[in-house]
C-alpha cells in the first residue's frame, strides 16, 4: 500500500495517507487505456453531419423538358443530383458513433490511469483547497505555491468557490468524484486529489 504526503494549499506536508494497491498499484496496459479513451471520444462526437438528398430538396417534380427530340441529355425534375441545387448522392446522414465497453474494462482502465499518475510521481494529495472568496487571482497564486500549471483537481462534493475561481484558468479542470474518467486523468499532467475524495474513489472502484 503506497503512502503519500498530504499537503496543504502552500505545499507543506501536514500528514500522510495510504492509497490502496487495488486502485493505485495496477499494472498499466496501453491497449486497455486506448480502448476506453477511443470510446469516450467516440461518444462525444457530434451526430449532425448530414446532407439533403433528392427527396429533401424543395422544388417542383415537373419534368424539365420532354424526353426525346431535343438533342439534349435526358432530364427529370429540378431536384436531380446532376443539377446545381439538387440533392446529394451518397452524402453523410445523421448517425450515432456511440459504443460502450464492459463496465469491468472501464473500471480497470480508470485504475490503470490512476496507477500511472502515482508511478510517474504526478499525483498530489491536498488536505483541502480552501479559498476565502471567488477570485481567479487567489486560485492562480495557490497553483504557483504548489508548483503546478496543468492539473486535474478532484473534489468529493460541489465547491462553488473553487469551481468558479478556476473557470477562466487554462489547462486546469475541476471534477467531482462521480465525473472522474480515464481521458481527463491522462490529459492533464498533474492529478490533484482532495483527501476527502479518496474514499469516494474507493467507493466507485472497489467492490
């Protein structure tokens, strides 16, 4: 069981915390992480790519001119795909890119991502992230004290002061335990856990 220092907002060690091996010491397999990240990105894709086919274009269904005797190519109505403003042949339609992996694999991948952060020494545990007011300047100052620029911060419950103070800071994201996911853990350089959130993570990932 790994033991980490719990730091305050100034970066000073104030206590220690034990992290369960079942979550933070799991062998990392790149192919499992890749599958879950691919699933998350696919589920975020827009489903609105579409074109107007022949039956979607507004216009008369009258034949433009007679079939024979003009010396010109045969023509149907003005909505023909061969004419400007007509329907599109074989264009994309609305479709869903969503797919789901088994729950076991999703849980395993999240454990691997957390284990990787601990292994790379990119995991920081804070006793709390208390700010006196909603102020971006105070939040940025706290990050500088922790020597962190790019971070994902996990809280156990809604913290309006912290969430609003960080809203305009690039490369920083605040998530609650229920929103913890593989993509965001891997995306940000540093993972910051509030000490109170560790029990919530155990509740999610341990049977």
